[in-house]
C-alpha cells in the first residue's frame, strides 16, 4: 500500500448480533447493554469493537501501533453501518532507524452521518 500525507483511507462495515456475541466472549465485556437487546431488538456494540475499524485500516498498511487515542461519542448498535475515514498526517522515512513512521486522525460515522468515534493512532510501518 503506497501512502502519503493527506491520503484518506476508508472502511465501512455493519455489525451483527453474532459480532457482539463473539467479541463479548473474547473480551469478557458482558455489560447488560451488550447482552440484553433494547426495545428495538438491538445490542449496544462494545466501544473497542467499533474501534476495530481504524485498527483494520492500520493493519492493512502494516502499522505497528505505538499510540491509539479513542473518543467514543455516541453508541453504536447492531445493524448500524459505520464508515471510518483515516487521514494520514505524518508519513516519514527515518533512514537512521530504517523504518517509516506514520501519524493519523480518524472519524467514524453511522449510516445517518452522525459521529460515533474519533481519535488518532501513530506507529511504524513494518
């Protein structure tokens, strides 16, 4: 993947009841809102499950994260489609360290365009 400062990479996905159930098993985050459907039959998705969107984009670029900052703005529910946009703010080759550093910001919005998660991550490209 060829990246440069100013690039915006996007990823979109919808979360299912099965996604929440599997993440609950792995994370042991068993808050009632993650295991008991609301009056519309939806579960609230764990914040860190929503945060897999920007980490997926980082993973596609072989980023070994050094810092990750998340601000969880609104809840995400099963059935929601979340679009994540990651903007490259820093992308620099360090010859003396034989590696490339990367710095980003990201924004995730639901299908209605409402912000649900924002933050940043930085690291090195493997």
